[in-house]
C-alpha cells in the first residue's frame, strides 16, 4: 500500500513513481503503460491517472497515440 504525501497531489506522486520505473528499466522503451492497471494499482480515479500521464508526456517520458495507448518513449540509444 502506498503512503501518499499530503503535500503533493496524487497525480504528481504517480507521475514520479512511473518516471522512476522508466529510469530504472522497470518499464523499458516501447513498453505499453496501462492507465487501467495504474488506476487499480494506486486505487485512484481514472482522471488522476490521466493527469499523471499528461505530466509524463510533457516531460518526454511517454508518447500517447489515440486508440493505441501510452508507450515509454524510446531512448536516444534505441
């Protein structure tokens, strides 16, 4: 069970956790990230996960295609 930091929005914390997973290779490049699975894992509303994904997209960690979902952006080396 996750310990939420009351000083930050949940979406910010989820974005940080997912970014760390991308950096440490838990989610390698081109991995599909399921919003539904994140929603279930963190027990939050879909809108919260979408806000986190939007932040990750803005930071360049993921790419989202309508109807396809969100994938981890390829690194420069791949």
